[in-house]
């Protein structure tokens, strides 16, 4: 499972990749693990003029990804997608991999 995230002000964000051990996506598609980080400027609202430094693909079989959304990838509150992307929408980190069933 690879979790990409553009909410760069989160303490779990490392080069646009989520490093939390597990996350939960709420029924409103919000990432509930978001915690404001200590350092670094939050560039989540910026449009990148150049390619940002992005961490390599990190597959983690032990990552727990719970989901409460009515989504095609939701199988008994577990996300079965190969990975998800979280993008800030109106400052709120939301799963944009969501697909209506």
C-alpha cells in the first residue's frame, strides 16, 4: 500500500508520502490522522512550478488503512486499493482515490 499525500503540513508527510502506521478515511473522505507538523512550510495549496522531491514508492503490507466511506475500494471498512492519494480540499486532507460503487 502506497499513500501519497499533498498535505505537506502534516507531521506524517515525508516527501509527499504518508509515513503513518495506519490511517482512517472518514465517511466524509477526510484523513483523520492529520496532525500539524512542527517544521517546514505547508505547500499543500501551491501549484508546483517544478517537480517536487517525491519519496520512492514504499509498499507496506503492514499498513492499516481503514475506510468508512461508501467507496468502490471499501471492503468491510478496509481499503482494497493498491494505494491512495490524499489532497487538501479547502484545507482539509481528503482521499481523492474515492470511486462511487
